[in-house]
C-alpha cells in the first residue's frame, strides 16, 4: 500500500477556552468543519530507553523526527491504524503515513515482516527502528476538533483538548485513558498551512494578542515525566 506524504508548516498556540471562543467568534464564518471534524486521536510513540527523540525535539534542532502509530478512537486488532514517520527541517514538516491493520503492525514489531506496505516505506521504517533502537515508550491521546478554510483546504486549524498519556499498557486497543497533562484544561491550537496565513486569521490573532509557542506533545509530556516539570498552563 502506498503511503501519503504531507509537507507543510505546523505552528502551535496554547489557549484558554475563553480565547478559543473569542477567536472562533471572529474567524468561524471563514471556516468549514473538516471531514474528520470531531474525534479522539490515539498514538503510541516509539523511542529508546534514553528518550532521545523526545529530548532532542525539545532542543529545537534544525532537523528532528519521530515515529508513531495512530488510530482514531480505540481500535480492535483487525482495524486500520496509521504508521507515521514525521520529519521536520527548518520548520517545514514532512509526514509519511501508511495505513495497516493493527495486528499486522504488531507482527512487524515481533518479526520485522510488514508485507502490507511498499518496500521503500518498509526500508525507511526498518532504518529508523534500527538507528534509534526504537520500542513503544508512550501512549498519548487527545480530543480534537478540526476545520479547513472555506477557500483554501490546505489551511487547517485544529484544537486539541484533554491531552492525556500513560507509560504502561502501550497498545492502542487498551483504551484511551491516561494522566492529564494540563491542570487548567488548556487547549492546544495547531495551524497547518502551505504558504502564508489568510488575512482574516492574522488580523484575529493580532486583535486577541495570541502568539505562537513551541510545543511538542510527546516532548513536553516526556519532559514532565522525566524531569517532573509542571504543566505550562
């Protein structure tokens, strides 16, 4: 099965619910609900014992990458999940994504066999697992709502709430429960775009004094667990 490749800038903002309400009041007339408007994203992240990929990401390097499997909702073994290889260089993200059965992916972890994907993607996946000595290290989930610009579907806006994680039961079929990251119920807004933002969106951000923040969900949750750091909001 061929993989999808996405290339875009991704910028994050940490908002209160009140800020989300004020922002949506200004911009909602320009937006439409994404085809996957509302749901729970569940991911298993892969790293090594030293959590190199998470810690390296927090250092804001020119180049970074991460490996995860993702499902929408809690899957069964025979359901489709997505293997994602995310790479970012100088702020531009590239994501290679391929759909497989969850049971086939677990078989890959045991045997190294994954016939459902192309040899090129399989080789890239093998190389990442070998280079970093990867294993499942964290389950992470959040409840997402997502929108597209009515005129430009490549401009996408997502709001992630209820970010939670666990370091045990590292299987997607084990449920979507976990420890909350934010105490205050903060919302992570992510803007995904090719090129510049629409003018109405820039004006709304300026009016409400909303500014971007560097925020990697996997990196920050790992930082909290390892270094016992407090939540941002």
